[in-house]
C-alpha cells in the first residue's frame, strides 16, 4: 500500500466515524460522510502539492 491509498483509507474511516457520530438520519450521514471524505482528500492533496518543492 502506498501513501495515497493509506491516505484514502484513513480519510474514509474517519469520515465514516464522523458521519455516524454526528448525524441522525441515514441520508444525512451519507451526505456528511461523502462531504468530509472529499474535504479530507482535497486538503491532503493540496498540502502535499504545497510541500512538494521542499522534498527536492
């Protein structure tokens, strides 16, 4: 497993946990879980992109 898939797995697990703890209805849980997953991935890829020049 490379870093990208580890990040996706972590983001998915945390999104499921946050959605199940934070919302009441199934529809709201699904919507919130997908939203948090997308935000996690966008932020992580953005931070990685900003840190890329430091790795050289």
